[in-house]
């Protein structure tokens, strides 16, 4: 049985300087109420790992705008001009990672692997500074695991045990990130009694989830 | 017909029934408009759906169902919603039959550059590097020149997306197949002369016999 926290109480659990894995793809599937509460709290110096930084005024874009972020690890920042501006001015460090490599690095972090070998990025700028490992005559880049202090998850619904179900394209990075955070905070649209989510529909088992954010008012 | 419609219609002819196809955002996304009604394919949006459908009617949009550009879409009968790990497993694991991507440059080796212009445009590679490294067929759909500047060049000067020979280049002026021997000119655009193609191309073209015009509707 989990207890449900207010978004503000959950934001208070996240210290300045934390590494936060945040679910969402162009703000679809992000934990929006928690992000708003983090902005209200004035959190600083975060490292954010996410597919993208959405756009100004939406999802992770709000954290970029309010200056909460020191470093971003993402696959795409092209639709948020503020991220690009802050990167160029040196206010924000940005590490760009191919999308498939990013999700596999997070997965590696969450499932106890020492890294992944991938052909993606071979012969490109992504190769710089990385070890190349040959397997059966084919070169692969060694990409290291990513873990977070927190995984901040958006989902369709949770039951009282914290089992999570996702909706359509709002899955994206969420189920993988829920494996790779030391603390996992999930923000469901709905909280339902145990049993409402069929075992077959549980994509993130509740044993991984530390905190639920209370229902939207 | 507009240039982009010529390109999209010609690319659509490459798509065979039951393929799994990923269309990039922008020009490549127009390809779906030219697919014959009786050809059933699955379109993948890498943010998490197989069986992507057109934009829903006004007022019927679901905030949890978008394409990789963040636009509202529908899901076709037989669709599957997937997380980012599954999505890129399909792309990187050799399960994706075809990807259609835009291009900034393609060179004589068939290598593509399409993700950044140093000092000017650094949006991030998103899924492009994974798609080019992993898809069975890679089709580059782009206008032949950019404001007079050649885009098909001897050697890419922009950072590469991958060191993989793309399968086909389709522009409004030509269809070109990169091969071990170099770039083979397969077809001419509507009303375009061989001379005009050669002048607009910064790489050596292999021209064998009569080069037919594209067959468009």
C-alpha cells in the first residue's frame, strides 16, 4: 500500500543538484503537476535525463525556462529555442545522445548491465571519446549506463500498490526510467483500487514505485 | 505539382504491402498521402506507435496520442502502442523495413548528413542515427538543391548521421541509387533534362543508357 503525496510534497523530496530521469516525449507522458511543483519550489542545479526538453511553457521546458537545470542529457532539443540559447551561452551543459542509445543506456542502468554495445553512432561525432569494441568482426560503441537519483514518471493510472499502466504514446521513456531511479515518483491521471488494473496491463510493477502523487483536483 | 509532392509521390511507389515504415517529420511525412488505398502498411512513429493514422477530426484529439513531431494522430485497426525501448528495438534490431528521412547532404559513398549544421543548427539527432544505422532500407527524400547550393556532393562536409550507404535518394529532379560503384542516376523528374540534373549535382553521376522520367499520376 502506497500513500499519495501532494505534488508540492513530492517536489520537496527532490534536493537541488539531483539527477532526474523524466519521462515524456515532447511533453506527452510527462509528470506535469510534479514539474509545476518543482518550478514553484525553485529547485536548482538539476541534471535532467529525458528524450527532449519539450518547448517553452510545456513539460520539461518549464524547468529549462526557470533556470532549474544545469545539465541536460537528451536526444533532441530542436523544438526548444531556450535550451539552445542557454547551451550556446554556456548556462546549460547539453549532452546529445541518439534516442535508441539513450533509452538503452537508461535500461542498462536499470537492469544491472555494465553498458550496451551499439552500431549507432559509429563513424559520427557520437563516437568521440568512446571505446570501440569489435564483436565477430563488427565494430560497436560501448555506451555506458545511466542511473538517476529520481525517476519522475507520468502514467495513465496507478493502483494502491503503485502498479502502473500507461496510455498510447505516453509510454515512451516512462517504463524504462522507472527501473533506473533510486527513488521513483509516479504521477498517475487516476488512482484506482487494486485489481482494477489487470496483471497483464501492469507495465511497471508497484514494487519499483516509491511514491504516488495524489489525484488531480 | 509542387516539388515536395513530386518527391513524396515517387517515394510512395517504393513502399510495398505489409511493410513497417518510419516516416521522418516534415517532407517525408507527406509520403503517406500518396500511398494507394489498397496498399496496407504499418507506419511507425518512434515515440511509440505502430499503425499510425491521420490527424483525428477537430475536438477528437487525444493528448496521449501524437507523432514524433508532437502532432495529434490516430491509431489504425491493428495498431500497437509501445515504449521507447521496444520502438528502438524494432529500429536497431533490423525489424524496420524502411525509413524515409530528409537530408542536408548525401555524398558519393551514399553517406547521409542530416542532423546538424555546426555553429548554426544543433537540434540533436533524435532517432535519425538509429534509423539510418538500423533500418533495412533508408530512403532520403529531399529537394535537389538548397537555395542553389548542391546537396548531393562528393564528400559530406556536415557531420554524418551514419557511415551506412543509403538505399535511394529521391528529389524533385532525380532518383539516384548509391552503389559500390558510385551514384547511379535511375530516373529524371518531370520535364527535367540530364544536363540540368548533372549541373545541380555536386557528385559524379553514373548514367547508363536512357534515363526514364519518373512515372507520376
